[in-house]
């Protein structure tokens, strides 16, 4: 392919799962499951195109506020998806890493996330970043907490410190 202008890094916000399911009269969980298939196709396309880095926003900090049943379904779907996709991701040279908080993920899911990272650690064809329990707001809260804990003088709070 004679692509001279190729995005080296692509970020995708996963959205529309609920609407997709609604339009088909299906439960929202089916929309989330379909979303994982769409993610698989996106990863395949990124590999085919030669994209170096793909970031996907899969579950934001704010998503915890969704109905308990939906959150439970999502956690189950994440785990199922890791189990289903791990072999191909490993084989196709994808290195997977998770971004975001890890302390609120169910223990079983966390173990699956860590296994996926460990089993793809030597891959370098595509870097896949999965944002989970991640959010700009949560990140700011964490930064402020650390700054306050460190007893920083307000006059010393600047771009560099926050970064
Ligand atoms: C994305 O789809 C779901 C997650 C990333 C958790 P939505 O569930 O937000 O779908 P809509 O916006 O209701 O269609
Ligand atoms: Mg949405």
C-alpha cells in the first residue's frame, strides 16, 4: 500500500453500544458484546494498516455510576473478551497494556488483565492501550490528593508539578 500519510497513533472512544442494542430490540449487554467484536475488527484493521499504537477508552471512571446489573455484565464481558482474544492477540504481535485504576476491578478480572499484559509483553507489532477505570476527572482528583498529601505550598503549584 502506498500510504505515505499514516496515523501512527489512534485513539478510540467506545460508544453507542446501548443505541445499537436498542435499535435491534436487544438487551444492552448484547450491545456491549457486539462492541467487543467491533474492537476486534478495529485491532485487525490497525495491524493491517501498520498503525503503531491504538488506545481505546473501554470503561471510564464515570461508568461505575451505571446500573449495578449493567456494570456486572460489563465486568463479565471484559473477562470473557480477554479469554477469547488473548491467544490471537499474542499470536498477532499485539502488546496490550491497561491504563487507569486497578484497585476497583473485580479480583478475577484484574488477574485476567495482568495475564493479558504478561503474555503479550514481548510483542511489538501493535501497542494496544486499554483505558479501564480511567478518566480525566479521576486523574485530576488523584493529582490534587497527592499534592495536598505532600503539603505543597499553593504558590508552588504549576504546570510542571501537576504534570
Ligand atoms: C459504550 O456504549 C459503553 C462503554 C464504553 C461502557 P454506551 O453504553 O455508552 O452506548 P450508548 O451511548 O448508550 O448508545
Ligand atoms: Mg454512550
